[in-house]
C-alpha cells in the first residue's frame, strides 16, 4: 500500500484520512494539521521522511506565480530541506495543469458561457493557471491579491497589471513570515465580512477556499464557487448562504475534496519520479488515465439535476 501524507500548517479540525484504490494501487491518504505550528510540521516531515511515498505540503505554498515568473516563499525552504528522501510537493504542478482544465470543463462539459461573466478571483498568484484560463475565456475580472493577500483595498482587473505589481511586491512579500500572507492555525476559523461589494458583484467566485471564506458575506444567492479543498461543514455553510453551484478542482474522495497538494503527491507516488523530473504533460497524461473530473454540486434543491 502506498502512503501519502499531507503535512499542513492549517487547522487540525480539517484533518482527514482515506483508503482507496487508484489505478490498481491501494493508497492510504492522510492530512495532518499542526494548527499553525511550523516547527511541529517540519519535525513531522523529518520523522516520516523515507517512511512514506510522498508528502503534500498543505496550508502554504512553496512558490507564487505571476506572468512568466516564479517567486520562492522563504519559509517554505524549511520544509523542503526536511524532506531529504521522500518527494514533497505543494500542489503547484497540478494548479498549473488540473486547474486550467477546470475552466475547460465548465465551458465544454457544463456548457457555461464564461465570456463577459463577472469573476472575483480572490488570489491569482497561488492559482495562476486557473486565473489565466478564466482570463482567456473572456471573464470580466476582479483580482483580489492585494486585498485578500496583503490587506490593501485595491482591486486589480487584469493579469498584466498583476504581473507588474508582483515584480515590485513579490520579492518583498515572499520574505515575510507566511502567517502574514495566509491564514494559519486558528486564524483559518476566523471570519470578518470584508470586500462584500466584490462578492455581490461577481457571478463566479474562484480561488483558494480559505481566502474565499475568510471575508464572505452571508448572502451569496445564485453564486458559483470554483475552489479547491472543502469539508462537509464548508458545503453546508455555502448551501445556507444560497450558493447555487460548487465546483472543486479535485474529486470527492471519501466525503472530502482533498487539496491539490495531496492529489499531486498521489500522482508523484504513482509515477515513482522526483517532482523536478515531472513535466506538465506527464501530469496531464496521468489525469487523463485517472479520468479526473471536477466535483460539481448543485447546492439548492430547485437547481439540482
């Protein structure tokens, strides 16, 4: 049995465990949250290094992307250094392949017209593939990286502007403590309604779920949410707010949409390669072999198929 472990600096309340078969291989998949304790997360990686088949790094990114540039987050180097024998991935390989395919899925399989649709992309630098695909589809975009990532109340409206801002801000931002950039530990459970005008303006709200949920208002009637990891409690909350449709880039596995870091770790374990040896076309071939399709849920009774 292959063993994949996602070590997350996020809340332990989102921990999950599943056993399943993928392409004839039995897998044990676990998520272990450390409630914001980076030292504990690094120590867990050291303890399990060489004893499991692949690590996913959850609750933080190793890199952020804008345009054709990649910026390494300083705090992530501690984790990659601790994994000397077991491959460690943060999901960025899938974010730039699988999450582009989600946009194609919406247009081709679900016949959703995206041109001219109002899109709130809460943060594009950690999901640049998805953001770029939505832009190419012709969405009218509000890009919230400054608002949701740095607390600066300035919306951006295209990826060229984001890339220009990133060239100035990213080299500084990636040196900040990660908890400044992204909610960790108990902060993931805190919410404060903010930027509600952009939530109400949008037809589609996309990006990292913790960024989406941190400031979302109570009334989201008729909205479409395109995101990553959600729990059953998250789904219940979205249904209560009136969200019409939920699409997650990863499928439902044993009652949970695992994060892209977990699914990338599964693919790395199946391929038996180091992450640096894997090309985007390798991920795409594996996704086709697995017939990976997004999870789609109609959350209101009147719109369910």
